[in-house]
């Protein structure tokens, strides 16, 4: 195997390949489109397509596909081969500019929330030249956006690209006021940390809940869970290490900057963090990472669980979305600078984020709302469902001083005056030790921790980008008119701190007292479940803001709300049906069979030794019988709730019914089943237990 620098990106049609393979004028015009947007002319598109095909065929590719990210949350592809018949009866390999730029997948089965019904039956895919083409499974994959013929986005990528454009536009207006005229484009940079579990394939195959739902629906806690904290950053077991090495290699070939890997808190839980890059590429790469994780796991006899809560009783998995804002001249606008001028700029951008998170806390919350993530948010491991910002005590004290024109009592006692004083150096070195905050400032970026491990990072970044664009739009409107820029800036920052400080919270987010204070005193939203959160997508203030920046149309918002609610109810419905199946066809037979075995045994022993023996067995049989009755009764109740659900049509009310009536009945069915697991001998239990699953990979 060649060295990492040699094979890194070897399956990517990246800048190095473009330079080498494209005629110079084609290269220049493609770069211009990649950088500034706009469309390619046919001649250029044909030349690019030809070079791509040559390169891909050299690498063994036989097919191409438009790779897109429909609203299912995963990625989609339909492969076409390059072959075209030649007159002599053979074939040649062909790929045209037209095929590169536009595709028409028969997309009628992707969720559209009524969009396609209202407009056109078919959707089309359009090349996104800002993300590089790559080869996967002998197929040239072209990253694309997926839209209806009316132009409505049917995917996660299109709104993301729109939001990046809106954010760049408003940021440039503000930067002009700071004299940064040389900046042409501003990009959100994102580094998503990906958590996952690994379990043994053979054990996975014996559990219908894992197969159908990606999470366990039953399972008593083993004697040991995560209480010793001995897994976090622990030595990586050989089989896992082999998986990680293989995963890195695959990702590096695809140009994914996989950087950090370690064991996480729960047994069998791990994390992979890439080096940050532009939000749209980070989104593509995260999708690829999840896909490659599953594929590589299979090669190692493992299954990679990306579900947010595979096991009850130990931590679930999230995806920390590290986000910053960077100019094409290399300035990170969220990094405190070295001069008073730079600090004033930093504080303004800090305010823009604080205001955005406060004004649009509902959008951030709902951008991560799924049935699976509901198990995490608010449980004692992940951030609560209440959105707040952690700034650290020191930065909070700086803001405090500005807010009150009071002396800043950090290292020096000074009255912080914007444009006159340099921020104390420690602000730059802020390290975040608060793991309970949903949205934490970590020195030069923000880390949004509510994202679920299986979710695309597109949605949360769309909301974050657009909400910050909205703050900046308001700031630019105000500051562009000001005669005294510095004075106006000071007033604006002070006013923003006063208006939005309620969203800043530096304490323990897991504390019940915080939830009480957040909701009762501060008036923050506590949207605990997906059906609570999603309706906010179409709240008038949100529609106004998202349409103003042309990120979503109102129709798109309505359709997304519906699709996500539908997804929520279907997910839980499948889980409920899986539970019934496992309880009735696996657990009950195991429980009664064991009771029968005990009864047969005790009868035989009584016959042999007289009537005095068998007290133990009788008591066990009694316990098992009671549990069997409870399991049966709980299953009947769940079944009855599903019967009601089947009669419901409206997506919002049926999602609420799922939350209020189905989920509690699932919990009620689980409890006696888990209790029974503790009585039945391990060898008679119908599927692998938590202990085997969590500690089974050596
Ligand atoms: P921690 O666990 O302390 O949060 P990690 O190394 O696991 O640290 O992850 C940090 C993530 O933040 C990485 O993906 C990294 O690339 C990303 N990151 C670092 N700096 C920035 C930045 N300026 N903007 C966006 N992401 C960043
Ligand atoms: Mg982190």
C-alpha cells in the first residue's frame, strides 16, 4: 500500500486532477463557476464530462450516477453505465456534458410532502460543481441538487447552498463597513464529530429490533454499563482498531479528512471527527462517512449502529456540529483578534450568533427533531431540549461589562470600550469544559451538540446559516446608515446583549432547576418532542425570515414539516409492530417454555422424592406466570392503540397520538419483558442480551 499522501483523494476528481486533465481555458472557466456560481456553457461542460469519464474509466469505473440527498435523510443514486453501442457491434465509453449537468431520475417514490403532486410528477438533479465528483463502487458519483420542475427543492442540499449564499451576502455587507473590501465570499466552515456503536454482525442478525429499527426495543441492563467511565478514551480493541484503520483508508481515498478517533463513553461506542471544511462539502462528506462506516463494518463482521439511542441505560450518539464563519482571505470571523478593531468585529459576529440562536431557537431545535433523537435530547447525557448558549464565564463577563458600561473585572479593571480596548487574551484560549450545553462557544467556533448521530447535518446548518444571515442583515441595515460607525457599533452591540442575554447560560444544562428557570423565568422554549417542535417550521416569523433570504419557499416549508412528521410517526409505528412481534413470537414462548420446563422438572422430582421439594420452582413458575400475563396484557393494549392509530389521517394529530399513547404503551410492554429476561436462563433467551451486544466485540 502506498503512503497516505499518495492515496489521499485518489478517488476524487479534485483540483489536482482537474489541473492535469482539463485544457487550461476549461479549467479556468470551471473554477470560476465553482467559485462564483452560475452555469457552465455546453462546450466547457462537454470537456469536463469527457475528462471525468477518462479519469473514472482509468480508475476502473463503468457507471456514473447523480448522487443526491433526498428528504429520506440518506443519499440516493441510480447508476447508468458509460457504454454506447458502436457501429461495429462493440461499445465505447461515453459521457456527455448534458449527462453531467442534469439528470432525470424517476423520483416519484421519494418523499415530497405533496410538492410533486402540486407541480410536476418528476424531479431532476442538477450538478453541484462546488463539491467534487468521486468514485464509489466502480461508479463515478456526481454530487447534485434535487428539485422539482417548478424549482422546489426536494432535497437537503439545495436549501443548504441557498443558505450559504444568503449568509455570504449579508456578511459581505457587514465586512465592507469594517473596510474588508477584498473579501469576495464568506463560507461557514463545519467539522461534524460523528458518534457510532459497533456490534457483532451475528448477534445483530438475531435481533429483529436492531434489524428493523436500528435500536434495541428490549433488554435488561447488564451488571456493568458505563458507570466506571473506563471506555471513554480507553485503549481501542484489536477488532475495532482494524475496522478504524480500514475506515480511515477508505475515507482518505474519498478525500474525507478523517482526523480523530477514540472510544466514547458507552461500551461499544466510538467517535470519528474530520478536519473542518466548507459546510456543503462537510455535509457530503458526513453522508459518505456514515455510508462507508456501515460498509466497512460489514467487511469486519460488524454492524455500525448510527441510531441515536441503540441501548437504553447508556449514552446515545450525537453529532457535534462545529461551526465557524471564514472569509476567502482566511479570516475566521469568530476568532477574537489582536487589535481593538478586530475585537469589535469579533463581538459583532458573536452578537449575530447570539441573536440568531435566541430569535430562532425553535428552528435550531426542530432542525434536529426526529423520533430517534427524541430519546436523546433531555435524557441525562445529551443537551436538554431547551436551546441555550454557553460562552464561558470569562467571555460572559466581558459582555456583562459592555452591557452595563461597567468596569470589566477580569485580569485588569478597565471599562471595556469597543474600538479602544483589546479583549483579554484568555477569551481566545477559552476551552469548553461544559459538555451539557446545546450550543457552546469553543474559542473560535460554536459547537451545536443537539444533532442526532444518524441525521444529515444539512438541516441544522441551513437554520444556523440563515438565522445568522438575518442578524447580519439587520446589523448592516442599521450600520450602513450610521454617521458615527464606532458609536453606532457600540450601541448596537450593547443593545443586542441586553435584548438577547437570556439565551446565554453557563451552568449545568442537565439540572432540573435550569429547565425551570429557562422556561418560567427566561421564557425560552422547551420543545421536548418532535411533534412539539415541527409545527414551528411554518410559524409566520420563521416563514418570513426563511423566505426573505430565499432559502425555502412557504410551500417547501409546509412540505418539509409534513414529511418530517410522517417520518416520525412511521418510525415509531414500525418500532411498535416490531415489539409486538418480538414479545408475542419470541419472548412469551421463551417465558412459558421455561415455566413448563420447571413444572415438568418439579413434577418428576416430586414423584421421585415425595411432595416436600419444589418450593423454589413453584415460586419461579408463579413469577414467570405473572410476567407472562403482564406481557400479554401490555401487548393487547399496544395493539389496541395501533388500531386507533390506523384510523387516523391527519399527520400532526396522529404524530401526537403516537407520542402520547403509543410510546407509553411500548414502555409498558418493555418493562415486564426485561424483568422476565432476568429470570430466564441465558441459553433460553431468544436473542442476544445487552451484555453480549455491548461487550461482545473484542
Ligand atoms: P472536541 O471533542 O474537543 O470537541 P474534536 O477534535 O473531537 O474536539 O472535534 C473538534 C471538531 O471541530 C473537529 O471536527 C475540527 O475540525 C472542528 N473545528 C476546529 N476548528 C474549527 C473551526 N474554526 N470551524 C469549524 N470547525 C472547527
Ligand atoms: Mg466536540
